[in-house]
């Protein structure tokens, strides 16, 4: 059984189009990061995990 972090990380990798990301990557420093992407991530997290992240969740996070 895959750990929850693996599919979670895959969402970030897919949206940022970067397979080098890890759970300790500082995603907001990535050249592809944008406010639009944050909304897409929130939507995907809810669709795949039933978890409704907030903008504040992302704002307060430094790493994936």
C-alpha cells in the first residue's frame, strides 16, 4: 500500500511539470508556482483525497 505522501507528491510533480520534486522541495520557490496553480492543487487534493486545503494551508507551508 502506498503511503499518502506518494500520490500527494505526484500531484505537485504533475502540476509543476517537474519529476525532481521531493517532499522537502520548497514548492513556492519553483519557477512554475503561481496563485492559479495553488487553486488547481486545492481542487485536486479535494477530488483525490477528500481533503479541502485552504489558501492559508498553502500559504503557511514551506515544503510539499
